[in-house]
C-alpha cells in the first residue's frame, strides 16, 4: 500500500459515493466536517505522542494521514501538491 493508492481509493469514494462508505459520508457532510476531523486527529496525535505507547501513536498518525488525504481531495488537491511544496523548500 502507498499513500497514492490510499488517495486513489479516497478519490474514488468522492467520485463514486457508496452508501456504507465512511469516506463517502465525510464528503457528503462537507469541508467543515472534514476539517474538524483533521483537527481532532491532530490533537489525538499530540496526546498519543506525549502519553501513550508507540502502537497508539502509529494508529493516530494513520488516522490523521487518512483524514488529511480526504481534506486534500475535498479541496481538489493531491499528495503530489504537498510533495512539490516540500521539494521547493529543500532546493
């Protein structure tokens, strides 16, 4: 699995929503809900980093990564846009 593979699945859920898909439900609820989830997951990453074990930190970073990818898709952006920005910063 790669970040791009996961992003492609997320985009597919956006373009072809299904009734029982959590991802589809996020897109249906809209940008405010998606952004809220990113904020919640960011807070959970901080808590896990400071007070929980590595397993929990990995789980929370995975949740944050997933919700961040949903946010990018909702805004019409992609992981490639993020990589381009990071590359620009390291030239």
